[in-house]
C-alpha cells in the first residue's frame, strides 16, 4: 500500500501559477509511475501528467505547454508546476502512484487537493 500526501492547492486568478507536491511512502524502485489526475464536478477523472520510472513523461492534451511535472532525486516526490492557469483548470487534483505487475496493475490515490482558478 503506497501512502500519498499532497499539498499546494488553493485559489488563484486566471493567468497565475501554483505548484502541487506529492510525497509517497515508496519510491521509483517499486513504483512504475507517479502523477496527477483531476476531476471537476460532473466530469470524469482525467490525466493531467505523469512521470515514469525511466523519466519519460506523459501530459494531458489540455495542459501541454502550461504544466510541468518533475520528481526529486530521492524518487519519492513529484511536483506539478502549473502556469497560465485557466478557469477550466478548476478541479480536485489527485496524486496517483501506479505499480505495473504481470497479473494486474495497482493504483494508489491521495486524498485530493482543490485547485480553484477565478476569472
């Protein structure tokens, strides 16, 4: 069981910036990918960005060029730098850690942090 602790959400005006952090109880020696998903009211949870053990990165289409995901050298913390925020970025952001195994994949989730962008 991977424990995830998120921080950094809040209220910001459109065009502003926020940085989210997520600390995991394990590191990339056992985790295959860590990243962020978000869910707005009435919408499905969607990928924002994730980074893999080999340092490859995947972004959701709506955040490309505005958001940057990174990780620390210890491999147990990921950051999401969000620039040029838009009202449509308003959502609860969830940290995710994934373990890929032969039989099945395992997903672990943080409690979520609210990001609100005012127009």
